[in-house]
């Protein structure tokens, strides 16, 4: 099942109505639905009794009560007419997780070496944006460039603490797509890498378009991940290339801290195809079995960087191989 949060599409909103005061994305109240091939099926009737004072609270309540709600959700999806996708605006399915943990590297990238120690950093939950939203590059020049990193993300169910790798499924509710936008010094070194602040600018965590429940993904370590910048394929890899696989990620994270429902663990990226995001770009990530997330890019300083991409030796990505000299 693919769960979403959504609003009416902008063209359906009556501009003559008085606009409400602006609120943070995480504080808005969106509606919940099931994403199908034909559109979004509203499930508001089934969720009316849940805590939903914010959209994040609504999705957390759905995760916590999903086993009870699922039969009714399935009945609604089978019987109700979906709203066409053209008439909805999808929102991030978890607008403000209490935690975003992101793996550092975590892909072999065709290197013959020992696995690097598993490590993660925390990314600001306020950086989350969703489908059709805009990544806004910061209005200063200390960072040299801003890169895309396409990643599989785990959506947790909790409270989960000290979960053994063998029991990892008990702590994972589902999966979504994640773009880890990253400020860099020259080269691939993250800006302010001692603190990882270069990962946490506002809008630097596009997430969505949905949460696919875990039962629909047979093996999270066998998913194709693709990323396009302005229609040009940049990332193209399989999650079977992870150095530390999903069960180990769950064990490691929950050993250190309690993971709550709606928290995110992003699994790292294969850097083949890494390149800059810049003003006017459309960035799109697609993961097989989950879906496609597209966001826009705006740079108030209108900076330009070469369109070239990072190509490691003996690159495994067809798109990067084709661009090697």
C-alpha cells in the first residue's frame, strides 16, 4: 500500500478566499490518502478518530494503528473513486520526522577494499520538502557547490530500541525516496564536515512521493535507484551495493537512540553520477516499487557550475560511463 499526504492542486484553490497566515510545512494539516495508478483515494473517514493536530501527527497515528486500519483502507481503495493526480498536490508523507539519520557513504562504488565503519549523521527535520516543492540554495558563497545524492529511506515504526539485525522488520514500517542535498567545499568534501551542517539547510531534504508499506518490498537491498537532473540521468545504481545492509542500519541506529514512528533512516548513496544542482533545475528521483519524486531548484545568486558529473574509476553507472573521455 502506498500512503500519501495531499492537498488540492493549486489550480483548484479559490484565490478569492482570504489566504491564511503562513505556517511551517510541518504544521499544516494535509489530508491522508492511498496512492493508486489512477490517483489518490481519500481515507479521511477511516482516520477521523486519530490524533491529527498536525500532518506529521496524522501520519504517525496511521503508522501506529496501521494493522487495525489496514482492512478498512483496503476496502476504501477497492470501492472508492480516486481523485486524479492532476487534481491533487502531493506533500511529503512525513512532513517533520523527529529524527533524520543519514548514512555516510555506505556504498562500495566498485572499490576493492574493506568495508568502512558504519556511520551516520543527523539532518535537520525542518529541511523536509515534498513533491513539486523547491530546493532553495543558500544566499551566501562560503560553500563552493551543492550536490544531489539520491537515496533509499526507511520509514520507521516505534518506539524501537536495541533492535537486533535479525528482527529489523519489526522496526521498519515502509520506504520512501530521499534526496540528500549537500553543500560542498571543492571536491566531494561536505561543507563544515565536522558538524555536517552542510546537509541541513532549509529545503535540503526532499522526501516522497509516498510511503510504501514494507510488505510490498521483498528486499530493500535489491532496488534500482535512478536520478535525473533536467532529464539527464545521473545516478543509476542498485541498493545491493550497500556496504552495510538494511538490517545492520536498523540495529546500529536503535542501539544508539530510540527510533520513533515516522523517523527516517536514509541509507546512503552511490556517488557515481554526482553533480551540481543549480538555478532552474528539475531534480527527479525514482526507486523501483516506490515511485518518482520531482522537485525544483532555485538559486537567488544564479550561480553556474559545470554540468559534468563525478565519475569514479571503472564506474558502474551506464550514464556516467557514457560520459567518460
